[in-house]
């Protein structure tokens, strides 16, 4: 039993090191097109275990792509989830013979661990004075003079939103990742409503082209952060082996 555990530990460490090797540049392999088929998986034997040397897959746009383990970190994370769910849906018949599921699972697990450590650091930053992190800037003198969802430039650059207590606060684009989901979702809904009200004349305010672009980019940044967190929660389910339910598909 001890020897078996040592082998499994060595294999996982080897996988993690292999996946950290320099892969192809992100601009060469990153895509938003969904992976719909794993055509072929090539592998080699080492440490009494199989290791992936190449994955040949087809995207929804009919593009055929070649993927190696060191490429994982530069792929769209949706690609990893797409391949994992293809296996879970029994659409990769040879996954057990190639070690593909193990390879993907190791990467998913390491990603979840890294994210949780990062979240823990952000969670303790308010009372750990020595940690090299800062709490988000949420207010400044004179904030009450600004309208909700107006853009401020000084003393900080961001937008004004209201928290759950209806208090005015400021959110900076560079600190979106420090806010909880509830705050981000509430701010996102408010931003969309505010933009439509201005667009159709329900709010008497004129926005410059730069302001419109800034608000749209702000919305996109919040959506990206929320989608990423939702994905990490799904990945935690994969890691913990929880049932995925009848709909084993990644949300578009």
C-alpha cells in the first residue's frame, strides 16, 4: 500500500512539473471555440504510468488542434473543461487506455488549489498587516456628492455603486477580483439598467463615447470574473467527485 501511494504521489508531482513546462505562446493556441471532439490521444509510459504527449481535437469551428500538457496553462480554461466533460459523457472511448482523464484531473485539481489559496489570502488581508496585499478602496472623502454609477477620476478611478446597505461605494477596475459575488452581481445588474436608462432617455444624462466604452468594459470585466468563479466551483465538484447531474455540459 505504501509503495502504491508513493508511486501515485510521484506520478502526480511529475504531471504537475510537466504541465508547468513552457508551452506554446497563448496567442497561438487560445481560442473561444468549443472543443467538440477528442480525435486521438498519444501517450508514452513513464513512472509506471501513462503520460500524454499529444491530444488531437476538433473545435466547433471545424479547426483541428494539437495540444500538449505544457499547453494546458495557456489554453482557454473552457478547453480543459470541454475535454473533461466529453470523457464524463462517454464521448472519448479510449480515455482509460491513454491516461487523458488523469492528466486533466491533475491540472484541474492544481488550478482549484491555487485559486483557493489566492482567495484565502484576499480574505485575511484586512487583518494581516504584514501580508503583501491591500484591501480594495471602497470610499473617499466627498463620495456622497456623486451619483450612483457615475465615473470618478480623482482621487481614485472607478465607478460609484451602492452596497447592500444602500451606502455609496467606489469600485476600481483593477480591484474587481477583490469583491464578493453578491456585490459584483448587484453592481452588474445596476450598470446594465443604468446604461439602458441613459440610452433610452429615462435618465437625463449625456455620456461621452469614452464614458460609454468605460462602462461597457467594466461590465465585461465583472462578467469575466463571475464566469471564472462559477467555473472554479464546477471544477471543485469535479475534484471532489460530486455527481454532475443529468446535464453534463459547460454553460455557454
